């Protein structure tokens, strides 16, 4: 077993690191790592339906899709992530207990009364502090989980707050649960760096390699995977399942009701209804949206030079984009 403390905090790099190590490692791995503020969405989720786009954009929160399934989670530097990569796996069944047991034991050794609950959660007094997910490829398994230590709960709730009525799809939806920070349940105060050391020391049995980081060749391979996958819109948003979007918005020009058909993150078709007035047929505006990414910046680019107010009186491009999310 190789014990690693990955000190990178770039979310795209760290998610890429898991995939690269899963496919290239020659030994089992246990790794601890943290991310700068980010929303990490599950492999089978509709990214746009899981996040409050305005909230994450204003705060510079990254949005990254991970390799595993499950629901969307919020990461910041107060959240510690753990990963197990195991080779020679003979079972095709998900086994969350096997990988979460050493984590529970480490926390109990610190005086935290915690349990495994439901499908994949770790809880303290019924409040979730860890969600877990797995991915299998041939005889290899990646198991990873979150450990909310001192996460900013306002960012956690705000980044994932979205109106599900707007989206019609078959993607996996996140289930909101009451959450708690581990730091609130420790007998004595502890810094997050000390917590990382304690978890690593317990799981590794005090192995001298516990602080081993990534090698230069690994860093180069991971950086390339960020460039081609984890740092791209195509993976983080475009890989979402197809979905329909519907929203009615009261604007200065009247009620604007938008219906979008989205395929691989791109608007395949648009219909716009409402009690607004305009001097040009709204069907022309619908055609402009066809083929454009369902993403605010891309839509604004497509509308550059377009007088939206001619289609919808008293509504400019920025107002109109606000009707599409």
C-alpha cells in the first residue's frame, strides 16, 4: 500500500489524479487531499440542474464532474477527501463498508461517535459528514469519500441550491441531508492539518511513507488529463444526460416562458412563449439559440449584436439570459 498526502488543491487536478492513478498505479493507494471551493457532481448527473449557476459564478466556485456516481457535493479547504485504489479486485459488487471501516476507526480513536448509515453515508448523531462512491474498472476499484471537517456550510447550501422544477430528465438527483462538521464533535479543538495527520497515521499504521506526494511523471500525466478532460466544459457540463428545461420569468416586458431541449449540453431546440410584445418574430430568436451551449457566457456570445428588445420589448440580452437558467 502506498500512502499519499496530495497537497494540490486544484479540483480539476485532484479529480484527474484519481483517474490517472487508478489506471496507472502498480500498487494499492490510500490518499488524502483537499480542494479549493468546488462543486463536484456525480458521473450520471445533469450538472446544470444541480448547481446555482449565479452563486458559483459570483464566488468563483469550480464545477467538476467526477468519475464515480452519486450526488453532487461541495468541497472547500475545510473538507478532507480520502481515496482508496485497490488492485486485484475479484468482486463486481460495491462494498462501502470495507473502505469506510478504517476511517470510522480513525475518528472513533479521536473520540468521535460515528456510524455507517444508509447506502453510503457516515454520520454523527444522524447528521451526515461523509458521502462515499466507487468506480470499478477491470480488476481495479476506486473508492473515495468526503470528510466534512470545518466546511463553510453557507457555501455548501448555496452552491447546491437550485429549483428542480425547471429540469425534466432522468439524471441522478442529489438527495439533500442534514450535515455536520467533524470539528464540532471533537473532545478537543484540532486544526484541519492535524486532523489529516491523525487520519493518515491511523490508516497507515504510522508508515514512514505517509507524506509521500506525486512524482514528476505522475504530475505530468495528470496535468495532461486535466487539459483533455477534467478542465473542459465538454466533460464537466457537456457530458450531462439529455434534459428539458422550462422556466417562466416575469420581466419588464411581460412574462417570458422558455422551453429548451438540451442534448450533450447544447440547445437542440428552443420555444419561447409569453404575453410580451415585439417587432420581430420570436421564432428568429429561437433559431439563434439552436446549437449553442446551455451556458450563460456562450449564449451571451451568440446574442452579441442581436437586439433582443426587438423580439421581447424592454428586455436586453442579459435579461433574456437570466430567463434561461
